[in-house]
């Protein structure tokens, strides 16, 4: 299975709030890479089959959490993190 296939499988199984966060992160990375390319400071290409260390750690942590536990995460967590952490008023949808 290719990395792209794995990513598509994970996307199919992920809750909507997580997809929003991943999309925002991906767009941020894409913008940052294009800015670096324009300035001539582009990072070297990753080696095929080797995942960056921070992604490996993220994957290790996420694999320790059961699907049942992920199901308990609120759908609006990304929008209302301060509410769930500190009791701040919820943001309007």
C-alpha cells in the first residue's frame, strides 16, 4: 500500500473536525514550501519510504488511542478547544 493509499484510508475513517485540522495544516505547509521555493531556500526532498521523525511520533501516539476513544472526542473540538480545556464560552458555529 502506498503512502497515498494509506492517507486516503485514514481520511475515510477520520472525524470531520480532524479533517479540518489536517487540511489547514496541509495548506499551511504547501504555502510555506512555495514561499521557500521562491526564495531559493527549499528543503531537500525526503527519502522515499522514510517518514520524518515528528510524523513517526504522531503516528505512534495516535495508534495508542482506540477507535472508541476517538469517538468520544467532540466534533467541535478544534473550534472550542478553550471551552473544553478551560470552560470558556463556546464559539458560535
